C-alpha cells in the first residue's frame, strides 16, 4: 500500500520542479544575452546599446519559454491522476 501523504509529497516536488524550470527560463537567457551584449559593447565601443538589445532579446525569449511552460503545466493539471 502507498504511504499516506506520499502523493502529496510527489506533487509538491513536481510543483517545485516546475517553478525552477520557469526561473531558469528567465534567468539563463537574461544572463547570457546581457553578458553577450556587454561583451559586444566593449568590443565595438557601443555602450549601452548591445546590452539593451541583449536584454530585449532575452525578454522575448523568456516570454516565449514561460508561455510554453505555462501551457504544459495547464495540460498537466487537466489530466486526471490515477
């Protein structure tokens, strides 16, 4: 037999995993593209324009990733658990 509360713990771990995925979808592109923009600014003496463009690109990419993950989470919540 299943232990009482085992399903609750599993659902909590799944929820934490989903939150970390969303955080990573925002943090990774932002960090990489901001640093890449800063590096380009230093190489091209164009400060702060490449950093700003990198951040805007990261905003768009993060938006798309979070929307995709939100749809996946919604689908997960729709499907009944056995």
